[in-house]
């Protein structure tokens, strides 16, 4: 059910996003689902699996990153290298 809601919101927000927003989203995802400081550096299998699902959605959204200047363009390229 959560994945369907996430895909619906992804389809609704098909527009250019700043590179900083993409990096913040990645940092939050890794922090919450891959055992960061907010979860006291602990994780479990359900959280890791949910994190992988959200990483797939994040991967789909990488093509919608936008840049206002050369610095943000470099950040976009750095984010897309992992694709």
C-alpha cells in the first residue's frame, strides 16, 4: 500500500527538482532506513527492504533533477553517476 502511494506522488510531481533537494532526500533515506544517527545506528531487515524500495523510486526521479547554476549542475552529475 505504501509503495502505491509513493508511486502516485512520484507521478504527480514530474517536474524539475533542485540538486540539493535530491541530495537531502538521499541523505534522509540513508539515515532513516540504512541505520543512521536518527535510529541510533541500528537497522533491521524490514527497514532495509523498505529503503531499497524507496531507492528504486529515487532512482526513477534522478532524471528530473534541475540545476540553476554550474555548482548545482555538478551535483546533478554526481548524483547521476551512481545510476
